[in-house]
C-alpha cells in the first residue's frame, strides 16, 4: 500500500527527459513508481488529485545561507525548495558536531548540507586580519580544522575571498587540496580588486584544474555585470572546453545585498561618483527600505556597517545573459533577515525564475528550466537520490500550479521581502506532505541533515 498517490499531473523529469501526463506513488519517503495515464494504479492510503499541476523534483538551492534558521527554511520551502546547501561565501557553522546535533534535535523543514567556510577557519586559526595572508602555522591549523569539519559531515569548502582579501593564492590552493583529497567540492565567492577583473574568476576555476575537484563559482551575476559578465561567460566556456569540473550558479537579481561595511561598497567608488549612492537601498536597520543619500551612506559605512545594503545596477539584461549560458544553476543566496527587511531573493527566486524566463519570455524551455533547479544542483553537490523523478529516488516533490505561479516578495520600501509566492501547490519533503493546497502544514519538519 502506497502512502500517497499523486494523480492527474504533468510529470517532468530532467534526468530521463520525460514529460508526460500521469501519476506517481510515494512510499516510505521514496518514489515508488510512475504511472502513465490509463495505467492500473496501485492503492494508496491517500490519493491527491494534482489537477493538471506540474510535478517536478523539489528544488535544490545550491547557494543558501540558511544555517539552521527556521524562518529562512520556511521561505525556501514555500517556493518549493526541499534541499539547501549552506555554509557559503566563507561563512559556515564553526562546530559541525553541535550544528548537526541541533538540526536533528529541533527538526528542520527541509534537507540541509553545510560546507566548511574558509573565513571561519581563518578566525579559528587566529588570523583576524582580513588583509593579511595566513602564516604557515595558521595554514596548518586551518587544514586541521577543515579536516575535522569534513569528518563531522561538512559537504564542501567555501571561500568568500571578497571578505578576506588578504588570503594568499597559496593558502587557497593548499586548503582546497584538503577538500579535494576527501572528495569534497569547493565553492568560491571571488575576490574584488584584481588587476584584470576576470582573474578573480580564473583563480576560482583554476582550482578545479589544480585539485581535480568540482568547483562551484557562486552567484555569477552578483560578481559580474554588463560587459564583464559577457567576458566572464567566455572564460567559463573556455574552462569547460578544458573539461574542468566547474559549476556555475546565479540568482535572479542583479541587485545584490551584503553588509554595509563590505569592500563592494567602497568609498573610492561611491564618493567618487555620488550618483552611485542613489543606487543603494538600506535592507535592514533604521533606514530599511530607504534609498541612501551621502550622509546616510557615510553612517552606514561606519556606525551601521553590520546592517545590510542593496546595490541595484538597474539593468535586468544580465539575468538573461547569465542564463543563456548552458547549465547555469538557480540559487537564492538567502540569508536570515529580520521580518519585513532584507532582500526578496530568499522568498521569490524560484517562482520569479519560472514566471520571467519560462512563462513570460520563453527564454528557457520548461525541461531546461526544471533541470537548472533540480538535477544540475543535485549533481554539483553529489546528491545521487535527489533532483530526479524515478522509482527509488527520494520523494522530494513539488506540484506547481502554472497559471497561478508568481512571486510576491519585493525589496523593502517597495513590498514585503518575505512574502510567500502563489502557485506552489503541494510540496513533499522525504515523502512527507509539508505544503498542501498552498498552505503550510504546521509543525511538519521532515528535512534530513545530509552529511558526507
Ligand atoms: Zn557570496
């Protein structure tokens, strides 16, 4: 007897390339079978009529900062995300044993993986100066802490080189080798300030060549815009030709958020051309939602430097250009912001992606769009039972109501950055119904911590 039978769905599986009308059985957290229309259906404890909705694998957010945050995971789940890979941009859990223990004790709405963050390893090794390279002794300590995190279950190693510009090239390579030696992937938020902006990308992609390990280049359109994005796409293509094991993710926004003290909001840029300040919007704190002026900019760079700012370059064409490259995965870069503040990426990305790029602009075919949210990130993170619809795979599933599917979250000052989307009709996590008819089933926390 099945636990669930989902009938009357358009079933799309990116691995087999099949797109057909039929039903799916779920049992003990796994997909039990797929049945074309008119097939004899097994009996089930509960049958749910999908009413012609689109049944796809649960989305896998390859670049999140959810880190055991329940509000963050709830927003992801509301979009149909069933697995998030966190610990990105150099910042992660510190003690992995207690991190996973907390996850298991409290339960979590979605599945979660955690990387070891390079910046955290640096601090633990005693390097608190972001502008200084790690000493030989510190590097040894970092390698030790990284190995410790990997043996406790960390899935990869992340770098946030913008935030630790003093990290030497050697330090990055040596630590990456530790990740590679234990079969972990490496993710890179690149550096700023290279003589050639593309060297930041080359440094990251070279790690795949030097270590023979998969490298994920994080949130592409936050790193490159306009002409430099076009050149970055050429560099990526060049590395792909060399068969380097590289993976690229991108968000749906050109407007990116980070803390006000970050190097990307440097005075040399923003005070040299004050019109640039007008592209800055406070995402959190007392000015949340407001466009900055010079005085507020200076205040946020100094006394409010831990609050978040959003920089909006004001041109959406980069999104289309980035996703024109094959195999660019969708990611949110979500982070836990106070209610009503922050960036809409954590609550809007996936419905926005399907609405804009598939439904309205037909920029991507449906199968390809589903692939970028499911199978590709599953492969990048080495998740062999996720991102696919086939018997024996994990029953992480989403049923989309195509007509209704749209995002509602918007930037502070324009709307609510945490507003849930419409059209995400049902969501299953490990075979447990977690959203039904667009309503969250309260208290269901069916996610697993996935340790490597
Ligand atoms: Zn980042």
